[in-house]
């Protein structure tokens, strides 16, 4: 299973406490910034129901706060007139909503079949080793990188494929790994 | 070594077979292929303009478009190969559906391992897709269409949004388009990482803002889909084909392809152990070996061992089985596998089949939506057993148990076909490459282990399973 940002982390030391619904709490209420609120209003105009805007609005929340905390869930639920429990249920279904804080750069290694045939698991392991023997899903000590394993990124012709934040990288090997990681400040 | 590359860059023109005139990929890799200006300069939106101008005089009716698509023999490119025009006719006529709007959803949740064709079409030539959607929307009387794009394709969504903005600015979308009386909006909806949302009813649930749980059918989406309204879900490549059918007519479309049931151009995604992996456009039904030759042959001139012809959900075929295989829906189905999304993964003699099957089972264990027990419990179970086997801890009964569990997961035990997809590589791998699995078992350090001659390992179950799977 891909771990990382979606591994249940409530028990890990040093992380915020777990709130109701199993979501991590940051302890203070959140509300969208005026810019985010504007985006949300534009999204709502594209759908016949408020609920349908849930996935895009969660994206807005993740863009603003970096991850989906319990308070983010509560706020999104309030904006869309849904229950927090329902929103949390949706958040936990999709792998791309981070349920815990992640490093500055989220490094996602594809290890599905085509990348597997190109030796992706080895590069994934090597990457974690070079960043300080990280466990799958762990963040480097300097907070710069979180490294996780994901399923097919639809770049099978250029395996092994890696996605860092929103960008795609192709043909990543042990040889060019340092160059790739070094290009991130 | 290749240096890292940021992905959405203009790609070089793909290779086409001799004598084949590219259709869907023609503009790919050309300068500014994403902009509406180059699209218009290349004759784009001609069919849409034709229709907008012809509505008033009665030259164009929705039924006429549907009939053209039906006559073309176009089959859905998303995986099932269902006739596209026929699917459209399942939408109830206005007198039956009352005031309910009809929705068109473009399935751009390309997540099947090995598939990367829709990404290319959307990132390199977004207007081709938009025009296809406009034409389909006219045929189905749709006023609001959605593109459900997978969450990982952040740039793809940006490119589509930019293209949609261009189309609004040019008056190809919006209210009362160019005075025709038609209204059409297109919205890009980003998923958030769930393979199952490529299943059409899961996609609908996800669009409604829920967990992506497939629905029980019937009712089929054409009758009751998103927001309980008639809904048609079509793949990106299918909708791109619609544009060309309207441009050049169904008769032209039918001249491409192996026979009248497998028509049109097709994008094949070739990856794995080949010299030049990539997307190749050819006529539907090209023989496998010709396709392999296009991709430069097997890597390093090695011997071909196995081929997955249609994404991770398809049964694995041996080198012998693919030798003369026509790569279309019926051709691959006759070999008891499926063309699916035409994601062809080539494995050479160095490939380790048990490892590959284990990898695929990991994918399915991770992606099961968890709704039906056989799938939710079965997929991780298969994965655990396979992992144990390849890590040298296999137990004597494991191969039979794998087949037995698989048999209990498939054949309509679940709401959607995910479970059938999950067992196809396991059953085909274990039955066709049994010796490789047994080689692992013969090395097993499991204390209970002592392997009898392979024939004695209850071959009956294996046979029964292989038959039951495809009956």
C-alpha cells in the first residue's frame, strides 16, 4: 500500500493530537482566506448541488493549508452544508488528500507494473536511503522531502516515473536521482 | 543516462506504420498544438461550426449525429469496447425523461497501469477532445458536460481549463452559441487519486462528491446517472474519434480497421521491455508483431516471454499466444484476454512472472474500493500469498489456494468488474507460467514444504478456474 501522507499517523510522536473522526487536529478553527472563498464560489456555480463541489473544494483547502486537518474538514463541511463525518469519509477514500502534514516537496514514486519492470522499487528504496534512511512516507529531517509510493502515474513509456508536487518526471534512475533531488531548494 | 525531464513538453511525432494516415495523433508534437489558433488553422471546429450553422435550417439534428456515430461502428476506447452510438441511444427520449437534463461525462480518469494515451490527447491537443464533446453534447441534447480528469494530471487539468476558456472566448461554448439556440458549458472536475473512479458509476458517485463506490446496475447511467439524470460516460479517445467521424463521415471511418466490428484508428500504449516505448496510432486490429516492430522490437533483441495486452486488468498472454494476434477488441477476446485500454506491456525473457503478478496484485489490493467483501478481502489476501511466495516462504498449497480464492472472487460475485480484473493476471499467470511459480516454491524455506511433482498439484482446479473465468 502506498503509505506516506495517508498512513494513519495519529499515534506517531511529535504529531498533533487526533480529533473526532480520526482526523488530526491542529487545535484552532480554520476558515478560507478571501481568495480561496472566491475560488469556492466560482466552483459552486459549476455544479447543480453543493455536495458535488466537495472534491474541488477539498483541493482548495489542501492548496491553502497543505493538508486536510480536522478543522479543515469542519470548515469545508460547513461551507457545503455537509456533516464533518461525511466529508472525512470522502477525504479518507482518496489518496491524494494529505491527512497529515507533508514536507515541502512530496516525492511520489510509481511502482506499478511498467515502472516495476524498469526497476522502480530499487530507485524508490535508494531515494529514501539517500534522504536519511526514510521509512515509506516519512519526511526528511530538514522537512524538505516526503517520499511515498503511488500507483500508476500514466507515464509508463518513460518508466520509472516520479511525480514531485504537481510536476512529472520521467526515467528516474539511481544515476540521475541526485540531480533531480538537488534541483529542489 | 537520460536526465530528468518535466513532462508536459512537446513530444516528438510518434512513428506511424507505412501507409497509415494519422488521425488522432496528427497534431501531436506540432508547434503550439494546444492553442485554439493552430487548431482552427488546421481545420478544427469545422464540424461544430457546420452544426451550429445548420440547426436552423434543419440540416443537422441530434439523431443525425447519433446515426453517423452508430454507422461508423465506433466502439468505446475506455476498455469495454461497447458500441458508442448504441450507448447514446439508451438515453430516454425527451417525452420520457421529462424535464431532467442529460449529462455527458468525459472519462479522463486514466489510471489503468500501462495506459497513457488519454494524457497525451488532452495535454497535446485539448481542442480535439473539446470539439468531440461539443458534437456528442449536441447529439445527446446536453447543456452541461464534465471532464472527470484524474487528480494526478494537474497540468492536464490546467491545459484543458485554458482550452475551455479559449473556446468560450471564441464563442464555441456558452449560452445561445453563435445564435444557434444551443447552450453548452464544459467543466473540468479533478479526481483525487482513486483507480476505481474510472468505472463509470464510481465516476458518477465521485462527481457527486462522494466516495467512489460503483453502483449496482441496472439502472444504467443512460437512464439514471449523475444526480439521477440520464448520463452518458465516454472515454477521451472515443470522443476524439467522434470529431473525425463528423468531419469525414462514417464510411471513411469504417475503411480503417480489421473488420466492420473493429473500426477506426486506435492508440496503443506500449511499455515494458521494448526499445521505443510510447503511444502508437495505427488502424484497429494491427497484428501484434507489427505493433512490436513499430516499438522497435523487444529490448536488447531479447526473446519475448509474455504480453499483457490491455492493462493490468487483462489476462497475461504467452509469446506464442500473441504471435498472430490481431490487436482489437474481438481479436484479443478470442485469446481469452482483453484489449481493454490497449495498454500493452511487453515482458522479455528476463521478466519474472511471479514478481510481476505480485506487483499487479499489490495494485489491486490498494485500489479495491472496499464495498464488496470478496474483493475487499480477496485482493489483499492474494497479494499477501504472492508476496509470501516470492519472498521464499511459499507453502505447498499456495498455487491451488490462489486459484481457489480467485475463483471465489470473480464471475459476478461483486458489484463491479474490478474483482474480475484483479484475478485475471493471477489466474493467467499461475496457469500459464506455473513452472516459474513452482521454481519459487521449490526454493521455499517454509518448514512444511515438500513439493510433489507438479502434475499432482490438483490440476483439475486449475483447469476449472481457467474455464470458469472466461465462460
